[in-house]
């Protein structure tokens, strides 16, 4: 069904039009590096989202020229006015995260974040954004969070679901410490830096397999978060699975609960049923909604199996192609669940969207560019 | 604390003679295969031993939780590891649980993980002889699975053709931890042979990897995570086999997924359909929605059965999968053994019970 006005869209993808647009946001050293090495002529497009792939852009949202999501006027028309959203969270999922040079990745992530503040957030008060972090170096990632968190329009941290290591691991904890401190949920987004084969039996032949494999990747990522005890170590941290799909979740809850009963001595810090931890601390954006078109009952059943309507966050995943026309919502949702999905769950998840961000010294929203 | 459950008496309808699709026979000692190996490989085994893709010799790098992953009560008094003593298996499992037919899945030392391809071929051949001599001959309730060194498909074809002549072999056991996803062309000779001899492929998690971490984001820290990857790993295999067009090419091929659960499969089908709808120009050889191939060509062994907080939710799952596609398995003698009396926490109709505990497996394996 069509979405009523005033929803909070927790996943849209504006794109940096090209790397030259980032040069003003790099320091002298990196600007020289990028220009002299012709790095500024590379697009930094992730292999998970080839720009011409049908999944990467809905046909009627595809700009006449340039990358999907790079035309601000079109984004405003299609993603913001089109769905009548109150807020939309920009996930500028940039290829910086796939580099091996940690310092270059950090410089580029910082440039993307500053570009986002200036070129997106300053231009429309409905926009909010995620802090892109150089996951290659958790220390630099935490530093970037500290730097950007001063701008309250950045409402969460953004990381890919498949990277060098499973991200529940202790090496990544400085990121979660910084995120928790600044009341930023951690958004984990579909996609891989392809440090490893996307399946445990090796490298796939087709891109469609890679996209499907994101579901399993989210399962392993979530089990990593649970097993490592991230939720106990950072008791107010929230995890947002973004473009994850959600129909795989019931199986995860059932299997992890059972496995935990069998092997809890190995992970004694898990102090209650993993399914309860997930329902309280993990959220899932709506699109892509992997249910059969002809059977609206499947989503309702999935919600019943999960045992909560508080875990869903509305998203269009603009400009990715998951639905046609305005058919962004599953049919048949009870009124209460719909309200939660559209706004309440997001307001609960993101302290910075509630406008009650009390961290001292923070500028009010819309006060201008990040310094 | 288990007393109320253990004392629960069997109802007459629960005494159905069952088919158990996952029983693990084990070698009494590393020397158990000596009678079945040529002298050259006996010497090799003693001098060099296994060469597999992991950091430790002869042990798992994710140590198991209980008694090395075995039921603590399954160690034979005669010595040797669990699963190595037929009389104990009969007394502890086949007799009391009414196992009419037990499908053997011989995991250890079968050459599935061995990197030396000639050694792997010799080990597979030896394990298949060993199954016949030490298990099938003395216990007619058991059936064997043809163990093959899957990354050497031409050798697999020879072994499949040889063993298929013996009706005790009812499936082909392939490790899911291959060098490449199982849909890739290098494995097609195995499927061609399987289709020709009319035997299903049985995929069961194996210990050492085929050279890839257990997840798309690297290695897990804990056994809890590693165990979970049995399920996510199988998703990649189902997708690979379907998107490579295996079932267009080999329309009679049947695959049984063992020890990876089943409740994840409807969601995988929906997800594949959705992605295929967008991306089908990339895979024009996939003619129909992927979920249709999933529905037609895959069977699922039940252990370790998923346990929803509300047991009735399992009925929704099986309705989506099809009551004709699940086959009961116990995983004897492993620690997470599913007891056939308590596996299902829902009330099954007589028809459903008979299908899952007996008839589906008989149809799949033509028993």
C-alpha cells in the first residue's frame, strides 16, 4: 500500500556525483594525492551496487545522466515529496570502505560526511544522515564518530555487513563505545567489501547470488553481535539492520535460542534469551521486503513469528528497485503496527530524531554546516 | 530435572518404525581403515597424515562444547569413540527408537577435506568399503552413503558408478565446504552421474573448510557462531545450484540437506524470487522462479529442529515448505541428537507423522 504522509524513511541513498566533488573536503595532502594519482577520476562504486544494475536503481528513478541518487532535485521530488516523508536518513554508502589504505579510507569517509552535511543536510531540513566510518581501522572510525557527532543531524553510524571480520568482534568495540556515547545507533547496511567469498563454499558466479547472500550475511553478523556480548558491553547501543530483509529473522531467533541453550557455557555473558535481546535492541528497515507479491499474509505471519511489531523501521531504500509505484508498504497491517512502523519505532530508535538531544554544546538542527 | 520428560511413556502411534536420515559411524581408531587402504597410502597416512585447510592437526579449531561434540552417554564401554560400536548403536538408538532404516553419513577420514587428491580418492574408496564390511553386512537396517572427494569430480564419477551397483548405497555424500560453490560447472559431472544412477546428493556440514571462512565476513570467534553457519552456508549452496541452472540441466537431480535445519528455506525462496525478478537477465538459464526449483529438488533432514517460542509457528513453516519434503534425522551420536519421541513439540496428524518419520525418506531414497 501507499505510505501516508509524515513517515520516517530510514534508508535512502543519495550519491556523491563524482570524486572531484569531494576534493574541497580533503586536506592539502590528500587533495594532492587524489589529483596526482588520478584517484579523483575513479568513481568509488561498490561492487555490491553496480550503477547500471536493475537493483541499484528503479527505472523511473534513474537520472538521465550521472549515478543513481546523485541528482538532488530528483531525490527531493521522488524520495522526499514523493513519499511525503517527515525525515529521511541518508546512507551515503561510498566505496571508501573498500580501500586497503586505512588513512586514505579515513580521509575519504570524512570528506563524504562533510559533503553530506553541506550538499544534503544544509539543503533540505527533512534530511538526516549516517556517519560513514572507515571500518578498516576501528580507531580511526571512532575518531570520525567523535568528530561528526557534534552535528546532531547525523543520527547513526554506517557500516557494511560484510567486511574484513565479523563486526561483533572486540577489535570493533571502540566504534560501539563512541556510538553509544553519542547516542547513535549503528546501522549495518547490505553489501560487501569482498575481503572474503560471500558464501562459505566460495566465490559466486552471479551478482544475483551476492545480493541473496546478504540475508545470510546479516544472520552471521547478528549472531556475531550476540555471541560476542556487544549488547551487554554497551547496554544502550542499538543495531539497525539496513536493507537486510527481515523474513530470515524468525529462523535466527529460534536457532540462536536453541544453540544458546546448548552452548551457553561458552558465552556466559549472554544473560537472557537471544530473541529477547534482538527484539529490544535490533531494528530492521522495511525494504527489501522479501515476501511473495501474491501473499500479503506472509509478512503478517513473519511479524507474528518475530513476536513484535517494534523491530520494523519504514524505508524506501530510494533509489534501489524493490517495489513499483507507491506500493512500499505490505497490505493488511493493523493500525497500531502501521503507526509504529512509520514513525514511532524510528523515534524510539533514534534519540537524535526526537529532538531531545541534550548533549552539551550541540548545535540545534539546521544551524548550518558541520565545522 | 529431565525426569518428567524421560518418563513420558510412548503412545502406540509413536512407535512407528522410522527412517533415520543421519547416523554417524566412526572409526574405532585411526588404524581402522588400514585393511581397506593400499600399502602406499597406509604409509602416507602414518608418515604425513591429513593435509587439510586449517591450522591444527587432528582437532577442530572451534572446539565443541560437550564431550568433543558427542552425546556423553555414547562412549562405548569397549573403548573407542562414540559411533564406533555397532552393538551400542543398536542398543542405544536403533532398537529403542524403532529405526527400521538408518542412513549412514560417514564424515571422518573420508577424504572430503583432504588436499592431496590421490590420498583423498584412496580414503573415500576405503571408507566406502569400510561402511559395507563393518556396518552394512552386520546390520541390515543400515544403508550407506557414497563418500566422494568432491573437489576431484572425475574421481567422484568413478566411485559413484562403482558403488551404485550395490543397492546398500542410497545417496552420494558431498561436503558443502567445497573449493567453489556447488553450482559451479566443475561439479556438474557429479550431478550427471547422480542423475544417471538415480541417487540423491546428501549435503552434510563437514569439519574443515574448503578454503573459505564460515561467513562472508570472515571467521567466527565462538562455536555458537560456527554452528550457526551450518545454516547460512547452506543458503549459499541452494542459491548457487539454482542460479547456475543445475536443475534445468539435470531435471531429475534430488538433493537432501542434512543437519542444517529447514525453517530458513521459505524465506530464502522468497528472497531469491524477488532478486531473480529484478536480475533475471543475468541468469537467463534460470527459467522459473527460484522457489520452484527449491520446492521440487530439495529435501531437508529435520535435525537440529528449530524450536520456535510458540511451537505452532513450525506448522506455518512446514506448510510453506511442503509436508512431503522433510525427512526425520537424529544425528546419533552427536551432542545435539534429536530424539524421535520429542523432536516435534507440535501435534502431528498421523499422516504428517508417517510422512516425516518414514514415507518421505522412503520415497526420496527409494528404500
